């Protein structure tokens, strides 16, 4: 029995030694060759790349950790993917990757993650190139964190790739990345149960772009100087919370065929699209107003506790966008608060709580915080001006004022539109610019990307 016990102990010791040996840290130099090192490594090894330029296209077909020292550059020499990941449990960290291919049809990327490469981690890298930064294709549980991805301004926007592109991906987490000068910052297509957390996306076409995706969380992100901050399209069950959109030109948040989703505690400001100093452009101008929130054919959504300010339009809603809940939002200093193009009246209050409107002129005799008269942001004259923009020259004329007087005196003649029957007299406390929650989100993002 003692001999058997000693034999088992020896076997366990040898197995533990094999485990240690199988997870070696191997230092690689440019002269040795990176692909040679990958091919010769054992599963679980760490390849530590010494400073220098590694030229070529590299394939990882086993679980590895690939990390770089300061000054490590992967250069794909202008063709194909720089790194292709074909195995699960790979980690790529602290590399600078440049000069991969420029073929959008071939989806040329700095890092291309294939279907078998579940649980790939891509961390703290700097990627700069013309096409896609990171493309994840049909795999699960990928972590993309703290990367900086830069596109090429010398290439037309439509000819660049997206910074991070997820296709048919599940349970991915994209966190704390900075993306700029690519086409879209983060593009998510046919991908469910993913999380986008705390990313900084600026100087892009779209910051976040969703297509055909369910059950995704978008939280704590910040977009600046994009054409559209958050383009949410043909998706369901999205939770979009605590995000910031600043100075995006066309749309802060765009909802196109979005259903059963939640927008809560987001802050959108300064969505203005090339308007003149006088605020209206020239008569007959084709310039589209910047919209803090645009809702197109979107139903059964909850829009709560958001702050929309200093934009050409607070909300533009059209194409059968009905049965959405609007409550506890603040609409502040927008040139036009609401544009509603439909024939059904909508009440933007819920369970006795409406929204805060900076241009509301009602009163609160019983001091319950709810206005005693309802708020109506639009009327028949507004609809006429939307249909015939050149008529704006008559905006303050006696004829227009007479039409508005008739509507007030004879409500039966009033066009259908948005009404808030319980407007808030004060801005909700959580939406004040000085609130600690908003300051914390901004400070967290700024510190991460300073």
C-alpha cells in the first residue's frame, strides 16, 4: 500500500511539472520570426514579443497568449489580415498593429476572430489602418477591452471599415475602447446577448450601429462629433442606458424599427446640422435638422429619464411610431421640441408623470409638481410649415396668429399631435447637469481615455 501511495505522489508531481512546462513564457524577437514561434509553441504558452517590427500575416491555431513590450509593431505589409485567430482561449494584448489590407470585400482586419475562437480576449492594443480594426465572426464570449482603434482620414468614410465589427456573435463584452476616424465605431449585426460598456467613440459616421440584434446592453458609452451617435435599427429588447451623445450632427439616438426596448438616463446635447447663425437656414434649404432623438416605425418602447438639449429638434417621430412610453424626460432649449408626423394623438405621460419642457408656460396652483394645463408642443401651423418650409416667412404674420387663435378657441379644428397631460414643473433631479451620477459617468470615461 505504501508503494502505491508513493507511486501516486510521484505521478502527481510529474503531472504538475508538465503543466508548468506547458505554460512557458517564450521571448520572441523579430529576427526569430513570429509565425515560427507560434507554430512551435505549446497550447497555453505566452509569447512575449520584444520591441521591433514583425512583418507578415500571422495565424494563431492554438490557445496562446500573445503580448508585446513597448515598441512592438505587427506590420501586415498592406495585405490581408494582420492576425487571424482560429482557436479558442487566445489572448492578444499590448500590441501595435498597422498596415493590414485595404479590401473591404475580404473583410481585411487587424485582428480577425473566426468561429472556433470562442473566449478570445483582445486587450489594450493600438490598431491603425484603413479597413476593419477587429472583426469577430460567429463566435461566443469574446472580450474586447481598452483598445485604441484609429482609421485613416485620407480614405473616404464609406471606404473605411468599422472599428469593431461583430457578426453573429453572442455574449461578447466590448468595454472601454476608443475608436475614431473609422466608418462606424462599433457595428453589431445579428448578434444577441452582448454588452457595450464605457466606450469612447468620436469623429465617425455612426458611433454605435445595431442591425437585427436582440437582448443587447448599451451602457455608459460616449459619442462625440459623429453623424449619428447611436443608430439602433431592426432590433428588439435593447437596453440603452446612461450613454452620452455630444455634438453629433444628424442624430443623437436614431431608432429605426426598434421594438420592446428601453432608453433610460441617456444625455443627448448639441445635435445641430449646419444651421445658419440665425438658426433657420435659408428659405427652401435642403439641410436636415439635427435630431436629438429620431423614432421611425418603432413600437412598445420605454423612453424614461433622458435629457435632450440644445439641438435643432428634441424628438422627431414618424411612420407609425406608437404605443411608446415617454415619462420623466427633460427637453431643454431645443430650437423645436417635437416634430410629430402622424394622424393619431399621443399622450406623453405615464401613470400621472409627464416630462419636463423648458418652454412650458403653465402653472401649478396645487404645488404638486405637475402643471395644471397640458403641454402641446405642436399645432396645425407647425404641420403646415413642415410640409411647406418656405411658409416660414409668414411665421409671425397676422394670418398665422389668427389660425392659431382659431385652433385654441375651437379644439375640434386642431390637428392631432403630441400632448403631455402631466408636464413636470421642475427638471427631474437625476437629470440636472450637476448631478453626481452624470459627473461620475463623464469622469470615468474621460479618465479612461485621457
